[in-house]
C-alpha cells in the first residue's frame, strides 16, 4: 500500500523523483528554473527509411533529410504512438457542471452546493429569461475586466438568445453552447506541435522498431551551447517530460477556458497534458520541443547544430557508407554502436575491438 501511494503521489523528471504536487506548484517559470537541468546535448532517433510523400508524389527519406538539412519535424500533439500521450479524456458531465457553475456566478444565480445539473440549468435559464431582452442581458458583461472573458460571455448571451428566438428551449440553448466550449477546449491541445528528443544515444527501447527501425537507423546528437538569439528562444520551449502513474486532470482549468490565455493556464496544459507520460516510458529520458502552430511556418524547422551521428548496430553497409561519406564531407563526428559483451548495454565502437579488426567495414572506415 505504501508503494502504491508513493507511485500515486510521485513523478520522475530527468531521472529524479519529485512529489507531483510540488512540481505542479512550481508553475512554468519555476519548472524551467528548478527542474529543467540544461543538457549538454539532445538526441533524436531516426529510422532511415523511405516513405511515400503524398504531396510531392514520390518516396523520400525524411531521416536523411533531417541530417543533411539540419532540421527537425514537429508533429501534431494527437499523433503519438502511445494512446495516452497528450490525450485529454475530459468527462463531459464534469465539464458541463463546471461551466454551468461559472455562468451561474456570472449572472448571480443562487443555488444549493449539491444541486443537480438539471436544477442548475433551470435556475440559470430562469435568470436569463428574467432579463426580458438581449440588451438587458448584455449589461452584465460590463463588469468583466478581462477583454477575452467579456467577449466570450457576450457570445454566450447572443448565442443563447438567437437559439431561443428560433424556437429552441432555454436549457437546450445553454447546453448547445457549452457543448461547443467543450470541443473548443479539447481542440486547444491540438494546436501544439511537438518534437521529441532523448537525453542519451544508447537506449535500447529507442533503437527499436518504433523509432530507429530495429537498430538499422541512426541517432543525431544536437549541441546545446553557443546558441543564437533565435535558438535561445527555441530552447526556452524545450522541457523534460513528467513521468507519473497518475493520469492528467484538465478539469480544474476548464472553468477558465473563456479567459485570456495566461502563463498559469499554459503551465496547466503542459503539466496535465503535453508533458505528462506514463512511468512505463521513463527509460526514454524524453525532452520535448513544444510550439504553438502559429509560431512556425511549417512542421519542419531548422534546429541546433549536429554534433555527432550514431550508427545503429544493424544498419546496412550501404546506408552506413552513405552517412559516413556525408559526415566526412561536412566534418561531422560519427561512430558505430555495438553490443557490450558483459551487459545488455550499447557502447560506442572505437575501431579497436575484435569485430572491427576482423571486419573493418562494419563500423569505422
């Protein structure tokens, strides 16, 4: 039981264990200052395979292009292989109740703490009806200082009155509008683009079929120093993943979905969604570059300087020769990885082992 409680209340970040509540209370700035240990390098694994490009109607090796163009691809937050990753399973009834209570507060509706949703809807409907006109309803928005909140509440009032004017009942009109809020809130998480990295080039799971084509691919090491001003901005949007046993909970921030997008709101989106993963994946040592879609012209962007290329244990000879040729021409360090004889770890081949002496073309040329 004590172990289960520990798992429920803890998280792992950069191989360190923290209380989950402590991390949440840090906020975005505190997380960056106290938890984000600046790495010397970041690593990204590539399968080095050809894929069909529907737009250009040809096969392309996006991995090799990432090496030669020094770019990274940011994918949509909803397209990860882990079904839990960035998934927002927000209970509709809880969201509905949360939003109705917000609107009851906006329009000074009195209610019992344990009131059912139907009762809350009824009392809110009566209150809106008592204003007698759309114009009278709109006087309520003058009390809001937040311009976004003022516009949101005005939209709520106008939408409900418009539906009522077409014969839809008051309660159904309110439900319809909150339903749209629910879908808009969920879709907010889909506006982020993410690229994933690791803190190590020798992780067996990362060399698997999902990332590096069963050790036939390669891994790029990106140097994190002497960054340009634009690269500094890019680095400020890179964070370590929060691994925990407890699922994320976005309900607390759903009540503020009609307010100006604040740093606190963004942190909750990161903490409860975009940076949260199961402990099952903790050995990936993952870091994430997270950008809003309107911050980048396309999903493929220039990245930090490539410092070194790691060649997979099972990389075919022709692929290996092609990459080594490119690395030599552009003065990029490269090395082959091999299996350690005394453990289940991968290690760099320095060219002086028995395998290399027996078959010099295997790793180093």
